[in-house]
C-alpha cells in the first residue's frame, strides 16, 4: 500500500455512503420474505411474476453483499 497505488482501503466517507445505501434499501416485508424463501428453495414463479421475483432476489443479494462488505471492512 505504498505511495497510494494499487488496492487500498476506502476512506471513512466512502464507508458511510455504503452504510447509507444499505439503510436506504430497508428490510423485506413479510410477503417479500416469503417470496425470498421460496426463491432460495429453488422454486420459480410463472412469467410475468417471475420478473418481479428475480428483481427482488437481485436486490436481496445486493443488500446481503453490501452487508458482508461492511462487516469485512470493519475487521480491517
């Protein structure tokens, strides 16, 4: 990490922006949680409802990865 080249840790304001994004995403409703559970079990809805299912699961994955990234950054 010499001379500010290559891989480096984000600055505090960048971590705060990630935290704000995670907070803005909110938490799933009970209905969304049920749909996420079904999705994780590998069941798929019929089209056109599957588009919403896939979008919700994508958002869930983004939220999960942001949370994981913030946990790891907190360990550094």
